[in-house]
C-alpha cells in the first residue's frame, strides 16, 4: 500500500484529500504546516507528498527544497500562476495542481507520481544489483594495487589495456572503470574479439551497409556507433585480425569510422578499454599485432593478478560467492569451515576466480549445511 503525506494548513483540504486518497486504497498521513510535514517525512518513508504552497512559517517551496529527492512532491495552491508553477517544477516538483482540486486530475496525477516513484526505486535496486556483480573482492597487496589504479584512471578519458590470465576478472576491472567514470550514465558496449570470425569482425565493429556482402540485408550500426558517448570494451583484443586492427587504429587516431560498403565517415566519441590474456609484446614480435595500435591502447596498463598470486583473498572470496550463490538459489546460507577454506587455499587455481566460483557453487549444491574439509576433497 502506497503511503502519502498531505501537508496543508486548511483542515478542510487535509480532510478532503485524506478521505479521497484513502478511498482509493492509499495510506494517508496529514500535517498542518510545513515544519510538521518535514518532521513527518524525516521520521517515516513516504511514496508521495502533497503540499500546499501558501502556509504560515515554512511554505510549500521550503518543503520542496527540504524534501526534494525523497519521493515525488506535488504542489497544490489556490494562488497559482504560471510563474509559480514553473518555479516549482524547476525546483523539482513532480506537478503543480490548482485549487479547487479536480478529482480526476488529482487521481491521475497521484497514479502517475506513484508509478514514477516505483520505477525509480526499481531502477535504483537494479543498479545496486548490477553494481554488486562488478565487485573486486580482496584485501591483498596485489588486488589493492589494481583497485587504486582503477580509482585514479576511471575519472579520466585515458585508454586502458587490461592484461591477465583467463578467469582473473578483466571484465570486472573494465566495468568498474566505466561505472566510476563520467560516462557511467552511458552504455558500455562489449565485443569479444575471440568469439567473432575474422571475416565478420569489421562489420561487428564498424557496421555495414545493405548489400555490402552476402547476408547484409539492411544497414547496421557497429559497436563503435552503439558505444558513441560511452565506453567500448574490446575483450581478447589479441585475437583481432590485422585488417581490423588497422581500422581500429584509424578510429582511435581520428575518432571516425566507416561502415563496410560505405565511403562516408561517421564521427564517434568513444572511450576504448581493451583486455587480453596474451603477451602483446610477443604477438608484435611474431607479426600478429600492430605495435602502433599497442601503444595507442596501452596508455594505462593494468595487470590483474592470478588467484594463485593472491591466495590470502580466498576466505573473502569464498564468503562473497557463497552469499551470492545462496541468494541466487534461494537457499539458506552455507558456511565454510576454517579447515575447508584452508584446503581451498592449498589448491592451485589455473581457472582463477571463475574456477573458484564454480567450485563454491558445486560445494553448496552437493555438501551439507556446513562445508567441511572432506567436502572440499570429495567435490572440489
């Protein structure tokens, strides 16, 4: 049930609004002036606030200033004019309604404001969930160093080359850089260069025109265009063909791309993050990677350590993944005994963080209420 606060110095207005809104199934609290309304809103969480604009002491604009951002606020007034309404909306009011109140307008505005608030709460919750998936867990010297570099480089526009073995969390590093950057409100578009056939990589990155090759049945924007204004993450860039590398280099140099089958250039504003599990210096020596592209990408290098290089983080990782997996599966949390964690620390982890998470999920599914050292030997 939605909770609504009505602030008005006229008892008749308060009573009428309370009666109408409660009849519609809302829970309504009233306050006789601005100060009492602010106190009520600070004490309880409301989904919507109605406030009169002309009240003794703290008026409706003061209430709006004090409570803006907590929930939608609708200004009601018997002294309304266009200037007042515009000023209220500029300061964050959801809407402005004149007295005498029109019942239909009141109910429609209430429904719209509550829907808006519910949507904002859902978005906020989703952002929290997404942010939780991109967490760098650990307190080791190695991972603390990576976290420090991320905090320094994220607010800049510098390109970053992320290196490390498979499963170490290179994508998490890229996501954290994007989320802490000025582009966080824009898309982060990911391209797995190893998963796209070499003959299609150029189309995937730069787009194509209808009829430019067999199967090109319509014009299509590439990943660079899709990421315009945001971040483009080129994962496993060491597997990109030399022809595509040449075009990527041009895009980075000139901030322009050309779709396959077109001679028209398109300006793009993209921050590029790249990652690889290969030693690009070796790939350059073999003739598999362009040295000039390497230097364009490698402005800020970040090496993500292997799990075997930071085993002191395993207890924290075990607890983090166990909490996450049990929540996902809707099961009671299963703790790991100290001996079980020690057994996990004594293992080698060629699959790194990804392998550790898989093992923890397997143990939670197959073992008892508390995971023991024997469970690790039996199932890990």
